[in-house]
C-alpha cells in the first residue's frame, strides 16, 4: 500500500477544479455506452473490420457534434499553474 501511495495522490498536483474529473472516467464510460448501444442495434458483425468501422463512425459523430465539443478540463488552469511554477523556479 505504501508503494502506490504517491501514484494514488498524483491527481492532487493538478488544480483542485480538475480533481473530480481526473479521478473518474465518466467521459470514457459514456463513449463506451454509446458504442455498445449502437453495436446492440446492429446485432452481429460479419468481420472485425465492420465492427471497427462502426466504432470509428460513432467516435467521428461524437467529435463532430455538440457533446463532443465540450471541454472536459479547463486547460487555462494548467497554464496558470505552469506560469506560477516558472516564476517560482526562475
């Protein structure tokens, strides 16, 4: 348990606003649910390439539409931390 302690708390090096989103994998789970839902509609696939095409098409759809455009993390917080860290070091 002591060996993994630092890894467990690694998310705390990020801004507190990001902690919850780093600890959870809700975004990935949502994408997986969407892909599973579409695969159930299709039923069976003739080969692995057709399944891969379905997954690729679904991911492309997500990226191009509304819920794929939302930002999961506010990167400006990380930029602020880098600037503060740079000023503190030099």
